[in-house]
């Protein structure tokens, strides 16, 4: 695809900020990550991957991609860059069925090379729902959120990959210190880090504690922010604030029970959260003009940015003195449609700018900055 400069004029946002499109219109982009400070890889749910320049908006298609199950919620989903490797999380087409899968490759020019599948979920299904698929690297491990595939019982089945947070070595093998690395001895799939998750759509590394934070969709309420606990059971559907779509009745009469890990934040009604990022505290990279990554929006420092599909908003979830969420406010409200992913430019002349993916038929990459 040829060059495309910022495709729309800057639009004003509250607080003297502006938001502008970067690069071409994209149909339902899903995930993004940085190559250096000036380029971003962006997945397109229908099966594409693009390299987009933050400097001039030029874009190029990346080749060498896996075949995806591009139906309903499935397709090419998250992307993560770690050193020389690019990781893709997607719904793999398994001949009429599908499963969440993760590939690892290297990027040479505009092509993925040496691509290999390092994980495929063990419960393929015909369902096009709840693939999860967020990726994050922490402490040398690859974390991945896997949805329950629309079958809630999967989330309480420790032998199933669905409805869980995985922890893998970068090559897809199982770490020796995973909670149930032996696997078959107690019935747990060895890749599992925690269970009881419905559909994780956001994952971020806490910059101070090194903990993985996630959020996930609940049904008609009960969206959650969680700090996954090693070997923990986060409850779905045994413990939930959510309600049934058909009847409006509570999924569970319990919103907390001994032996289950409680969420640290709950949305009711549901906002359909997607994408999350901690805003830097100001001591990260230095931009060309001497600005630190957290200086563009100083009031956001140390707090959590969360996108919303349902309400088409960007939320700032404020953390209290105990480091846990205590309040929230809306930063964007409907300007770019459904927000699928959120990231913060870590370095360079745009350090601290917020990148957003608009999950619309004429969506794409947007930048919020001062």
C-alpha cells in the first residue's frame, strides 16, 4: 500500500489536546505494537498486518501471515514485538473449527520469515466467539489471555486452555515454575497461569510492580480488571457480577467467594473494555525535544488507559494510594468510534502521545496528543 499522510484534520479534544488519524483507513484493526519509536505494526481482523509510520502516515502490507478464521469475533487479533521477534495471536482455521493460536516470526523488510506456531489452544470449536488473544511479555515470559470460546464451563476446567491466562517461555515451551507445570498429575494444562476468565481483551505490564494486569468482558455487566494470580481461579462463571443476556438474571448469586480471586475493578453496566495501557510516570524515554514519555499528559501519569467498544470511549482509571483502581473519568467520548486498542508512544519526538485503534469499517490508527 502506498504512502498516506495523516488522513484527516486534527480535531480538538477537551484539555487542549487534539486527535488525528495516522495512515490509511483500516477495516476493523485489532492490535498494535511498536517497531522503534516511529513505526507501528497494526493487525486487521480480516487477516492483515500493516507497518504504519508515525512520522508521515505511510503504510505497507506485511506478507508471510498465517491463515485465520475470520468469522464473527475471530481473525488476525493481537501483535507484539519483542526484540527480533514478532508474535501474532489469532484464531486459527482448523478446517471448520478454530482455536486461539500464537505464532512467532522475524520481520525482514515487509515480510515475516521463519514463522512458526508456538501455541494452539487444545479445545477447537465451531464457535466464533471469545478468542481473547491479548499478549504481553513480563519477566522473560510470554503471557496470553485466552477467552472461554463462548462455553463458560471451559473457564472452570483446568484441563482446557480456554478461559485462562497462559504463561509460556518465548519459544512456546512451558516454564518449569508454572503453577502446574507437571500438568497431567493434577489435571491442569501445564501452560495455565490462572483460570476463571471469560474473554480477556486487555493486558498490560505494571511499570513498577512488574505484575500483569488484564481486563475482560462480562455479560450485561461484570466487566472486570484483574491482577492474575499464579495458580489462581478468578471465578467466571461461579463468581460474577454479570447478568444473563436473555433473562437479565444474575449469572451467579455470588460476587465473591473464599478460594476465588476477586477483581480489582468492576464495570456495571458493561463498557465492553478493549485494550489497556499504563500511562508512564515521566521517567521513561526522552524525546527529541527532551520531553519524557509521561510529560505530554502529566495528570495521567501512573494511571490506566482503557478503551471501550460499547460506549466508544477512552477511560482513565485512576489508581489510589494502595495502587488499585479507585475512580475513572472519560477522556474521549465517541470521536473515533469503538476503541479496540490503546498504546503510549514510549520515546522519540511523539513520546507520551496516546495511540488508539478505531474498530470500525472505516477505522484505523489515531493519535491523541498536545
